[in-house]
């Protein structure tokens, strides 16, 4: 059998080579650094804000960026949003605070309650009562992306890092393909978005080529204090179904998820070509949007008229 060394193996790669703990950790970190380098995710001078949920993915990417950064012109800080999902959010907030304290990483924090007046659970229920049938994850994602961009600007970050892994991306690509949603698909990739605007901080995904299993193994081997449990609000049945289907396919045809992601990377230049995305600034809060009023203001105004501060910078 093909093995890296004489130590006990913990992981088998696609090429059949078994890796021990030490060599797996090195392999994983190398892969993340290679993704950053080959896709030019960071330049020589950056202020990087890592969006940290307190889960395994964002904790792993924060740890690797912090540990491997030898460039004094690259500053790394963390940002956490408390969604107000009862015990789940409390646990995550506690974990990321402890992690940042241990590793001496500056942590910026906010919460849905502080920014919008309510927790995610309340917003979801209130919208439902008004007849808006949005899923928790859709509401949560919209509010989080809004705050991530806002805080990235507030902290003068030049790049915003998320913990999306290969499984997440393969699911998003397949879901958008199945729903004929090319507009969303062209915004995917390791460096997201097609519009470069002073109010948009570019988002990068250094774990782009790391599978969910690899990230979990890395996190467990590093003994990160993170919770591996599922969010109680996660009811995105469509994503779960697509995820299960890809898992099944990947078992029978190893490498399927990689192929899905690589296909998108090959297609991106042509599907982005000539696209002139419309950009406005929200008439209520001033944040970038393609419409007159951004989706967050539209959503929140349904449950609470006159919310959000006017025109933030
Ligand atoms: S699973 Fe959905 S609701 Fe829960 S934190 Fe993630 S996006 Fe938000
Ligand atoms: Zn080894
Ligand atoms: Zn707005």
C-alpha cells in the first residue's frame, strides 16, 4: 500500500496515498496556501477580515491564515455575528471568543439583535406571519452578507474571507444549475462577485479545494474547540438533497465534486464576459444593491417600518 511514512495513517487521498497526522496537516495547509497563490486571492499588502461563525470551517481558515502569515503587511482580524439562534449561537460565540483570545487575534463582533433589533428566529417567524415564506437560511445568509460587507468596510478590510469549502461550492453550483440560475452562478468562484465597487469588499474562499471531510479532520486533529452539531434552523431541504446526491455520486465516482467545481472555474471567464451588472445604492441605508432598496431593508421594513440607519458610509 502507498503510504507517506511509517506513522499510523489518518487519511486516504484520491490517488490512494495514505497520510499520517503530520503529513495530512501539512498537505491540508499546503492546499490552502496553493489556492491563495494560484487564484491570487491575496496581494502583498492586505487587511484581511475573516468571517467566523465559530464552526470548523471558518476556525480552520482563520487559524491557517494567522499561523502561516509571515508578511507584516498582511493583517488578519476576525469578525463574528451572533444570529440569536438560542443555544447554538451562544456556544459558537463563546468558542470563537476563546479561540481569538488564545491566539491573540483581534475579534470584531455584532449581532442581528444589535443591528436589526431582532434575532433570526424572531425575524423568521415575523416574516412568516406577514405571509413571506423565506427559509431561515435565506434570511440568515442575506443578513450576514450585508453585515460582513458593512463591517469589512468599517474595519478597513481589503479582503473578506469566508470558510466555504469544496462541498459547499459544489452544492451551490449544482443547485444553481438545476434551477437555471446563471446570474447567481457567475458570482461564485474562489474570488466572488463580478462588480468591483468601492462599497463592495471582495470575498475570498481559501478552503475552495478542501472537502468537508478534510476540513473536519483538520479541525479534529488540531483539537479546535468548535461545535460539530447542525444548526437547528438549517432546513434548506433542497441544498441537503443536492448535497446527499453529490455525496452518493462521489462515493461511486470519486472526484465528482472536484469535477463540478473545476467545470465552473473553466466556465467562469465566458459566463462573466460582457456582463454589465447594474449597481445602485440602497435608497434607505446606502448599501450597494441592484435595486432601489436593498434586500435587507426590504425584508426588515416588512416587520418593522423605518429600520436601519439612513445612509451609512
Ligand atoms: S444553517 Fe442557515 S440559519 Fe443556521 S447559521 Fe447557517 S445560514 Fe444561518
Ligand atoms: Zn507520514
Ligand atoms: Zn438598505
